C-alpha cells in the first residue's frame, strides 16, 4: 500500500489544489448513494430509500463546495489528511473496478433455482444479474434507430413489446403508467404485478399496450446518431454509447493541460458508475458526451461548443434544464452579441434534426417528446420524492412536485445570473439541481455532472500552480 501511495504522489502534482482531492473523496459518496437507492427500490425498503436520498444530498453539497473557488483556500489547512485520503480512495476504487471487470463477465451471481422463498441477498443478486441488459428506453432507442435506417418514422412505429422481445429485455425494465391494470397502485406497482402484465401483453406483440410506456419520447437526434453507427454494422447500441463517451473523453483529456490530464483520467476510471451504466444501456450516454464538450469548450471554442450543445438539446429533454445556465455563462463571458450567435447555432442544430418530423406530423412529434412530462407517471427517483415512494408521506400530487421543481429551477437561474462570473462551475450542477425535487428524479440525471464540472475546472485553467480565480482574489 505504501508503494502504491508513493506512486500516486509521484503521479499527482504536489501543487494540486485541495478541491481536486475533495472531488475524489466525493466519488464513493455518490456510489454509496446509488447503492442505497438501488437496494431501496429492489427490496422496497423505506430505510434504504431515505438513507440513499440523504447521501445524495451530501454528495450534491460536496459538489457545490467543489464549485466554490474560495474552498481551495479554506481547505489548505486540511491538505495533510486530504491528499492521502484521496490517494487511498483512488486505489480502492481502481481495485474495485478491476474486480468488477473480472466478476461481471464470469457471471458470479447466478439465479437461485431451489424454489424456496428468495432472501434479500438473492433478490439483490437477481437484480444485479439483470443490470447489464437493455432497459425499455434503450430498446426503444435501438428500435427507433432501426426504423430510421429503414426509412420509417420512428415516432409512428414505436412498439415496446416488439422492442423488448427482440433485445431480450425483462419486465422490471418496463415503465408502468397509472392507467389500466396499474391505475389503483400507489406509490408504485409491485414487480410481480408488472411481470404478470408483461406475460399477458407479450402474447399479442402487435397490440400496443396502454399501461406501460410504448411511445418513443425523445427528440430525433437520439436515434439518428445511433442509426449511423448501426448502419455501419454495430449491433449493440451500448457500443455506440461507449464510442461516443470514449471519443468525448479523449478530446477533453487532450484539451486539458498536460500536467492535469492524469487527474481527469483517474476521475473517469474511479467513477465506476460510468462503466456500469454503459453496460446497463443507460441512454444518458447519448447526451453526456455532448454536454461535456459543450461546457468545457465554451470559453475557447465557442462555435464548436454551441454545436455540441445544440446536438445535446436534440437528444434528450434533460439538457433543456441546463441550457439557461449555459447561455447565462456565455453572456457573462462574451456579451450579448456572442449570446445571440450561440442561440442561433443551438436552434439551427436542434431544428436540423427535428424539422422533418415536425413537418410530417407536428402533433405526433410534439406529443412524443412531451410525453415524459405529460403522461401519467408513477413517482420514482432518488430525490425528495422518496418521501412518497418510501411511504413516509402520502402525497399523490405530481403538480406539487412540478411547482417545487420549477420554483427551484427559476431560483437557481436568478442566482446564476448574478453569480455566474464568480462561480461559473456551478452552472451544470444548478441545471440538474431542480430535478432533485421532481416527481421523477432518476439517478441518471445527476451521475455525469461531476465529470463535467471537473473537466471545466481543469480546462478553464483555474487550478494552475499560481492561478486563482477573481472570486478568490476579491475574498
């Protein structure tokens, strides 16, 4: 261990700012939050649900501290313990990553065939065994890409049953709706009931079911981009996610000052959820690389940044929440003329992907991409809504959460308008913070933002050995 720590000390520059060590200490907090929330969902454990949310709050607070330039000065008194603690954290996470790389292909966790009632451990083992498979969004995205390659309108041809059958999805990866057989279930239908419903609807795959999400609900770049790779011969859309992510990370690493590249590489390798999420087919990897490039290039390559941001807007609606913060920072950095040009580029790119479907059937297109916000969804997530999903509060009012989400979002926008120049790194984080208060605050909304913030910090040259931000200079 001492030799490994010595190697770490040799790799990481001595003048590395305390916030970098703080970042590495935050990674296991995020992993613990994800694990607790996952156990809460699989085992219907209120304690794990609530514990996971509290740990998520802790992680978000740690990220907010990371975005605070004065934190470097305040942490200097603790550098003696933070550096070895961050080194130990890195080594443990890297070892865990290597272990998972061996364990998962060997499929150590097997189904229990004894016929006895499943223990909590066996439930978790089954759930983990199913992680690395297409979920409903992944299956629908691959289906949409195939339909696009066939010259069909993916919004018209969407069928969740055919998609899940083809890509061997399981019923626990479906998204139930509050209608039909699930109308009386609250806060969430049992996995057994969803399985029973799946066994019923799978007998008639040509009939689109009404009680699970079957509409393709994302803007068109989300299937056009994968379609290009699938046309070239890639048969698993998760490889597309890997290629896009690896490409974006390579660009960011290359753009990072040479003496800081190892920091970003270590951060990516230690963020075990990135590899796990790619294996699980998390569709957030379609917009994460684009958001990453959009933010890190905003100061030095504004046109490329605007193009990447425009594509991200045409991939998933989550990016719409982040857009105002991106535009605010553009305005504060370069003025109103640059802002106007960036907005023009963003809109041009967005409409270049979507205009065909808007003209073909605007109501279908609009209804599809707005469906995640308009359909009768069950409460789900890792945020404030766990008070409902855990049974602590009996609040069957999605509108209440929507109002809270909007209020937090507008408050964050108002704050960033005033403080963007002093705290630019807070933009990506504030963009998703409001989603923590949403009726559906899914963990993928938050998983990638820390890497984006770290990349910005490294590339914007805010942590050079003698550089400090204006906010620190002004105290």
